[in-house]
C-alpha cells in the first residue's frame, strides 16, 4: 500500500510539472496541501481588508438605523391605536364615533407615508460603487 502511495505522488509530480514537484516535500502531503494552504490564507486576508471592514460596518450601521426608525414608527403607531380606542370609548354619539374613525385613519395614513418615505429615502441614498 505504501508503494502505491509513492507511485501516485510520483505520477502527480510528473503531470503537474517540476516547479510544483520541487515545492512540495516528499511524504508531507504533496503540492496540493501547499496550494490549499495558500488559498486558505488568501481567503482569510480577503475578509480582513480595511475596505471590506468599512463596507460591512457601513451596511450594518445603515440597516441598524433603518430598523431603529421602523421600531420607533411601530411604537408610535401602537400609541396612536391606544389613543384611538380611548377616544372610541369616550364617544357618546354615532357622529363622534365616525369622527374618531376618520381622524385615526387620516393620522395613520399620513404618519405611515411620511415616516415610511423617510426610512426608504435613507436606504436609497446608500453609497453605490461607480459602474464603469
């Protein structure tokens, strides 16, 4: 079995060329281990480049701010709904009930559109790399 492994290594060296055969020490895993180590090191470096870190951090900050704004809008909407229910409970006539519904609908729609458009505008103005 050992003879078969050595024959396979020799065959590999002949097919890959003399520069790879010299680069790999015999019996230490061959040229493929050396190439895999270089590829692994290169992949580790590509994620630690400052440009990548800046890009990832900027993206994280952008989405964190958008999520924060969205949660504030949701909390505000829940407060508005509670106030609407209080106003409904205090209503004495059908016209007051109708006025509460109309006021709540108008307030909800206007707030949703204004705050929602601000959130979307923030996401639109993301720095995009120039396409050449």
